[in-house]
C-alpha cells in the first residue's frame, strides 16, 4: 500500500516500510551476541590455570566414556597400591582418592619411632617409591601437602616441648626428603596438627587403638 502526496502539482509515491524491512537488525543483534559470547569464553579460558584445565579434561572424558578416566591421581594410587601389596604394608599405608586428588596415609610405625622425628632407615624404600611415583606421574599443577598428626598423649622434652613441634617436625622431615628427591620446593607444604584433627571413623575402637591410628603422616597430592 502506498500513499499519494501532492507537492506543487507533482504526485509522489511515499513507500510504506513494513516490519520485514528491519529484519537485518535481528541478524545483526544475533551476530553481536555471539561475538560477545566468544570474547567472554576466550577471557575465561585465559584465566584458567593448568589444574582447572586438567580437571575439565577429566570431567569431559568421564562424561564421554561413562567411565572414570585415568588421571595422575589414579596412577599414583595404582602405583603405590601395587608396592604396598607386594611388600605386605597394608596395615601401615593406605591410599585413597577424593574429589581433590589423592591422599597417602602412613601409620607412624612405618616412618618413625615413638616420640621421634628421625626417619627410620627401613622407611627409605617406601619413601623412594612415593617420590618416584609423584615425579613420574604428577606435574607442576599439583600441590603436595604433608600433614603430621599425633595422639592426645602430651610430650615434653628438650627437643619437642609439645605435640605441635613433634608433628611439625615429622611433616617437615618428609618434605625435605621429597625435596632432596627432586620435587620442586614451590609445590611442597608441611603442616603440623598435633592431636587437633583426630580421625573420625575410629570412635568404636578401644582408646589404645584410636591413639595408634591417630599417630600418622598424610601426604596429599592436590590440584592448585
């Protein structure tokens, strides 16, 4: 439909623009939205550290295959489980996976004499295997935290005024060993907790066995 306009005796036709003439705006706005989304995605990816990228890869692999993918943490667990089984150390070492990584728990008797922070000579092969597996499988995206724990019996001597110093010294001893084995110092952390974090799943055990279980060192390999 058109309208006729008279101007000084000359007839002119005025076009009537309908909605279809502005359809290009829809395409233009879609393109701008997609472009904005693309730049947001690029910005997000550029902010990811290696640990987050690794976690994303593992999640995608698990969704695609419907199976738990092989990861540095599963490889660490497998390697240490094999060593523990071969040497009959099931009562002294346990390896568990969790959403953050893998934890290796050593009973105190596997590493130290009572009240001491000096590593037993017989613990050397076990720590060598731990170091080897971490070096071969782990990478710079992983933090290694060593926790020292004691029971609730107080200690007081010239070297260790309390369980805090004892637990910290034991954790530091493992960190030093891993450092000497070639693991980068920026990935290592030592923490001493004394008896402040007892195990929660041993309440049914006799008190003596609870104390034995709480005397432990835990080495955790985590993503940053």
